C-alpha cells in the first residue's frame, strides 16, 4: 500500500505539473487537490512520524530557522541569476502571475496545502519507505531524485531549481530528524516568505505554491 501511494502520488504530481505548465488548469485546481489527497493518503498509512531522532523543540526550531535561511539564500540566488539569465526571469514571472486575484492570506493558505501534501508524501512516506530498501542515505538520495523528476514536467527553471536545492534541504532535515516535522516547517516558512516577499520585479499578485516552485 505504501509503495502504491508513493508511485501513484508521484505520477499524479508530475501529471498535474504538466497540466498547469500547459495552462490547462490553474495551479490551485491542478496541484492543490492532487497533493492534498496524496498527503491524506500518506497520513492514512500510519507510517508518518514527526521527529523520532531528536526532540520536538529541536526539530521545530531547525525547521523554522532553516526555512528563513533558505528564503534568504533563494532571494540572493534569484537576484544574481535574473541579471545574467533572462529566461530564468521570464519563468519566474510566469510563476508569480499564477496567483491571479487571490489575497495574500488566501494564496499562503492554498500554498501551504500543497506544501503539506508534498512533505507528507515525499519526506514523510517516500523517503522512509525507500530507506527500508536502500538504507537511510540511499533512501534520502532516491527520494530526492524522484522528487526532482516529478517536478520536471513543469518545464520551469525556478521550479526545477527549487526541487533540486529545496528538495535536498528538506530531505536532509528528514534524514537528520528521522521524520517530517522539520522539513514541513522549513518548506512552509520558505514558501510563505516567498509569497509574502516576492523577488523584486515579480508581480505583487503572483506567487504559487509548491517547491521553489513558489519561490521565484
């Protein structure tokens, strides 16, 4: 059952990202329901753990602090790359344009649904399941690679950058703490900050949830 949820969830996210990329559905209708269902299915397995290797306080502080650090690093990265790579700037603008007329609280709330679904599926369920077959290090690397692959149909440079860098950070937190609490908080803080404080030049109405998918 766990393997089936990971496989189906991963394929569903990849398909949803492709649909959104082709503008056949908004990010809210394309990704939101898919990842909400995947997250709930992951929880239903009873395999999700919060932070068995460290205390809850340590995991929470690590997640919150690393989320802020990742936000700062992302903003610095975008500031540099947009100036030397016009295609990246164009892709980033397309992401922020998808917010549409949603208010900031509504956009953040919708984004956090996607964030929760991703973390429960990938770091909460997939990484632990793969660790059983390939060891903790192998499982973390495999989950990271599959997560990046699931984001590839987006065709977006910022989303792929987020999947690579953010996925590594969230997978590392899950590896260290043994559970999903720290990566969930890190991903949530980072995404919320990217929506509330978008890179200079991005439209004020446009951020989208997901991975660095919401970020640039």
